[in-house]
């Protein structure tokens, strides 16, 4: 049952949530921020991801893959103690540095790895959308709250000594609270951008229920996703190769997203959970853009499907 109200204004998120939060003293309490970057002209998909636990132990992953990368790069560190007062305006963990303006508008993202380097500026295209805005709130196993925001990213990326200047669409999210990776059975997470049109949805199957969160930002107006129907294709490893999504928002707007993937990478945040990351070229109602999806699978089930197909 859809509890969303047509034409309900999307609230404005307090900018305090661009910074670090005080986490509850719970076993799975954590905070995390990823940025996903699709560069089809260079044949590069990349993401940076950082997290910190309730005990102020932090980690980061800087990943690049695709036809423009000789072999996938994954430079990861974990268990780094950081000061409890250190926030995301000056966040340095492993090879990754984040400098948020703490206004939910701009950020600098830097990577100084052996094979992968990045120095880029992020500028938001719309206010951050928070899952807590939904009548059912944010799924409790995922976080206390989670924000999603699309923007433009421009700067330089270095892969194996070769540097590229770029400007592209980029999406980031930010979640804080408890995260139990073993609760969901599957999810499809999508961001697509074409010009100033941004589409996001997260379709989750967990605890025997289907959950849908997301938003559309178009023509200066944001509305929540009320419906997302999609079809997709994968290869024999269940890496996504194509997706078509029909999305309708609470303002009554209908959009069609068509995506073709040029780079995929399996990321395991914990051994029991596999996130198939996918960078894609796309169109939104025929307008060219880029996007990203993340398909989540329980690792054992994914192995079963692969062996069954073989």
C-alpha cells in the first residue's frame, strides 16, 4: 500500500546532517558515505567509500574498474582510529580525503593511492533527499536515516600513471545508525542523471516485504518516487548489462530510464553480502546521461545462482 500523498512537498533537510553524527552504543552502529563516478568516455567506473563505527574506528575503499583500467583497483583500509570530534569537513582515512562544506552543497574528494588518484569538486544539483521523509521512514536495519543527493563532479583522475580531466554526473549518499547487511534478500539501487533531471530509487526486499524509497528532481522541483517498474538483463555472473525503468513520482510525472552498462565490479562490504556495482550510460526520456546501479545479493545465494547457470 502506497502511503505517499500526491504533491506533498519534500521537506528541507537540516544541514547539520552533512557532518558526522553521534552514534548509539549498539553493536552494528556505523556511519558511511560513498561517491559513485561514471566516466564512459574513459571507460572508467569508480567509487570512493568511507565508514566509521561507534568506537570511532574508520575505513575507506577507493575502487576503479572497467575497460579503461588494466586490472580492477581496490585500495582499502579499515580499523583506523580517528578522533571522535573529527567531522567530514576534514576527513582523512587511508588514501581518501573528504572535505564537505557542511552545507549539503559542495565537497572536495581526493584519493592519493598507488594506482588510483582523484582530486575533484562536487556541486549538488538539488537539496538532499532523506529516507526519513517517507511515511514509513528509513528501513531500521539500514540506518536511522540516509540521504541521497546528485550533483556534478569535475577534476582529475589518475589511473596507473595516466591522468584524465573530467566533468560528469555524480551521486552520493550518507547514512548513520545501525546496518545489518544480512537482513535484506535483494535490492536494486539506481541513480540516473541527464542534464538537470535526477532520478533515484532503492527497491528492497527484506523481512518478506518490498520497500521503495526515492525521488525525482526535474525543472527545479523534487518529488518522491511513488512507483518504479523495471526490467534488467545480466551476464552469467549476474552482473547487470542493461536496465529499463519506468518511474512515476508523487507529482504525477512519469519518466523512462534506459541504461547500458560499461563497467561492473563486485564489492563485498561483509563476506555474506555482495554488491554488484554498475556504471552505465543512460537516457532519461531520450536525453543522454550517465548513471549507476547497485544490485545486492546474499553471497551464498549468488554463488548458487552462478553454479546453477553453469
